[in-house]
């Protein structure tokens, strides 16, 4: 039908021809529909990124994303504070440096277990902190082709709980030498 209208107008489209305006109107409607669909597909992605950010910053006490090469790609503020540093100073370092030197062997064993089973949990001490007890969970991350791309390091600081447990144990079982001296 469009071809017949174009030929009836001696084969030329001008700004006064209604066929041109109908064509442009149809094209603009099509572009609006496509744009709405694209924006509707992007909205869930924005929500998903927001939810992941909230979960990483506020739900888990400490989270670090470690690439397959062992370098820390990102770390949340809570974990950086637990370790006594700034996130920007920790990013780019080797992930094993997050933990005390004496516990790095345990973390290597946990890493091997994580590679085999997908996750592993270990209790260790933090780096550069005199009294810290950390419960660390390593979770392997694979891409859509099941290639290992890195892992999450989820950390819960149990230092306060351990200190309170030690105080309770001291109250329940007082040292006989100190009570005899009083």
C-alpha cells in the first residue's frame, strides 16, 4: 500500500506529503517501544547491583572479592576496619596477607578444600591485630563456562565473643593462687 501511495505522488516524498509523516510517526512509535523495553530490562540490573552492594556492605560483617590470581579486587569497609586498615590500602594485595603469618598454612589448606568442595571455613587470627579471632568462609566463584574466576572471603569477627568467653571462664574457675593471696 505504501508503494502505491509513493507512486501516486510521482515517486517523490516531500515534507507536505502525508505518507512521509505517517512513516515518521510509525518509526517514532517503534523507537519509543524499543526504548521502553531496553529501559525495562536495565531496571532489574540496577536493582540487583544495589541489592548486592547493600548485602556486601551491611549484611555480612566482612567481605572481600579475590580474583583467581590471588589479588584482592574489592573489600568492604567493615572488613578493612576489622583488619585495621583502609579499603584502598588493602585492595591489590595478596589475599593471604589478610591473616596472621602463623595461620597462613591453615588458610592454604582451606583454599584447597574450597577448590574441591566449593566452600570452606576456618578460624584464624587477623593481620596486624594483637587479639583478633576471625571466622573465615571461602566461597568459590565460577563463570558461565564453569571456569574458576576467584572467590569470596566472608569474615565474621569473633574477637569480642572470645574475650567475653575468656572472662566468663575466669569468673567460673578462679585461679587458686590469686584467691589464696587475698
